[in-house]
């Protein structure tokens, strides 16, 4: 199916690794121009080369997303180069495990800056362009906002904020024809996930236990599966879908895990 994304300029924060890289690759395969934005210039460039080597198009801009001014510079650089912005994927962030018992207010606020504030910054900064292009926003969020996890107050709060902003922006921007949706991730296999798993006792047993709790297939979601849904939500094929929190998680959040 042609998703109608050819030559559309779409910003992807944190697009150099993991889920973000998967999103950039799928968008490029659909003929779009993903603009990868992240703090590590070398990672960004490698992600672009991987796309170009497979016949796609991509561009990278180095920016520290916790800085509003650097977010603004990245948006301005995109407009200067391409003259338009058709979509935004807010993806960057990581579970930094700032909990209630072992955390503190300063670390909690810093985590919100790393995991939530730039979602607002980027959406605010691209809004004029999206009004012109009648573009779309997709926010990547986590099941932690709904299920809890323990020991991760800041990340849970950030993702609750992502979900709430998705609904709020969908309501505010409907009059401009701008659609806003979120993709909720549960257990998705990424390099960061692999790094965490390697740090726990008996990683193989831990992975088996986690996968056994996922009803559909008893396996983790792939980055490509997340990316395919993101591409659809950015495309005109989803022209009457907005304000939705779409779980791409093998049924992890909403199906009785005893099914496994």
C-alpha cells in the first residue's frame, strides 16, 4: 500500500537509534524525508548513511533536545533546507529510573526535561509549518503511564504527560486539520533494552519471563512494527484518526496476561 508520504519532510527526534531509527527507516522506505534530530552527531550521521545506502533519503541535525533554543535551531535549519515540515514524531527519551524512594525533586524535574518538555517544545515550534501543510504529530509513549512499574516515578509521569498532551493537542488543533496520535510501546526489543537486560541476574531467564507475559506470540515487539504504525498515522491513509492512544504491544496492556 502506498501511504502517500513521498517527499514529505518529517522530523524524528531520537531518530538515530532504536525505535526512532526504525521509524526513520520505514519513513524513508515510503519515500519520505526523515530529519533525524538528536544530540550525537556521529550516531545521526550513521543513521542517515544506513538509509542512503539502501536507496532512501534522510537528513540529520544535531541538537540537545533539553534545550529549547537548540530545538528552535533544529526546526529553523529544517525549514531553511526544505522549506516545509509535514510531520513530527516525538520519540526521544529513556527510562532513567528516578523513583519515589530513591529519587529527589531535582532528578525528577531533570527527567521531565529529558522525557517530556521537548515534546511540547518541538510541537510548539513546528506548529506554523504544520498549519500550512495540514501535517500530523505522533508521540511515542510507554505502557508505564498505564501499568506502573515501580521505581520509575519520573518516566511514568512523563509518559502520562505525553498521553495527556496527545489528547489535548488533538482537540486544540483539529480546527487546522492537524491530527495528533500516540503509539504506546510496551516491551520492544531495542539496543537500550538489550543493555538493560544484560545488567540483571540471569538475562536469559528474565527475557523468557517478560516474553511469556505478552499474549500475542510471547515475543517482544520489533522496532519495525512500531514504525509501521507511526508511518500509517502520519499518512493521509489515517485521515480521520486523531486523539488516539494506539497500543502496539502484542496485547500486553489490555489483554489478560494469563492468556499466555
